[in-house]
């Protein structure tokens, strides 16, 4: 355990003001410190450039995902931005971070298409999850919020979580081995939709739907789409 004291936590109140409708500035306090952790140098460079244009944020270090824990413990930033979520490795990183540097908030900036990755990140202790399609304003607001102790989810993720909480019966649905997204895909398949139509409905790429179907077939123990439809309809789906 390092003896270095954790930096004093920031609070965000009236001093946070929106500039030109897209950015924010904090006055009268030290910069909010950030560590960037992503395996892709191009992604780190993009984030560093974006955050470097904001005078109330200071990027104090950057590293790969494997070095996230070490760098966060050494630098003790206000926020660690974790570029990938890799279950269960990331779970272990957040668990150790909570013990070794409890004052560091974690924002997962890029998560998988399925909701299970998001829920796994929140369960492990992440303060927020944003898809990498989030814009600059969303990212800045999320950094402020998680550093102040809030939990931040993108609108898509938040609405799905709210729907799940409002409908406990979803937890008793058929095929519990399927993730929430896989179950949604199967439901659309059972309704007779093509891959292209499902992709449009769920705002995903057709290739992503094909990948989901491969996993669904494996979990259901079927060889093709027709047999998956039969199993789904036998279970009352579609």
C-alpha cells in the first residue's frame, strides 16, 4: 500500500458553468485529474486531445488496460477512464482499486453491445458507463458526475435498466443462459424478422446480429435459425 495520501475530493456546485453549450469550466479550484487506460494508442491520443482542450481537466498519465490498476494507484487521479471492459479481468482491477485507492472514481468509456457487460461493470464498482459513440459534452458531464460520486449511464443503457427494474418478470424469462441482448435478438428472430430488420430495430450492425445468433445457437443447442425459432416458439416467444 502506498503511503501517498489520496487527493482531496472535489465537489461540483455553482462553480460549474457551461461554456458555449458544449464545455464546462471550474474556477477557483485545482484541475480535476484523469488517468487514461486503453490498449489503443489512437484512442488514448483522441481522449487526451479532447480533454487537453478543457482547462479544468489535467490528464496526469495514460496506460494500457493491463496497467490501469498500477497507474491509478500511483497517480491517485480523481477519475480513471477505462477504455475496455473485459470481464472478469476488469472486475478484479476495480475490486483491487477500491481497496488500494478508494478515492478514485472509474468511468468505463467503451463497453460491449450487450447489457450484461454494463451491469457487470456497475456491479464491480464502476461509477459510470458510456458507449464510445458518446459525444464530447456527454463525456465531460460524465467525468464531473462520477468524480462527485454519481453513477452515470448513457440514455440507452439507463432506459433498458429502468425497464428491467420495472418488469421483474424478465428475470423469470425462458432461456436464462441468454444475456438480455441475446434474448431480444431471439425474440425478433422468433417473430420472423431478418437479420437486417433486427439490426435496424436494435440499432446494431448486421454483423453484430450474426455474432449474437451464433452464440444463441450454441446456448440453445441448435444448429440453425429454423430450430432456434421452434425452440423459442415452444417456450412462448414470438
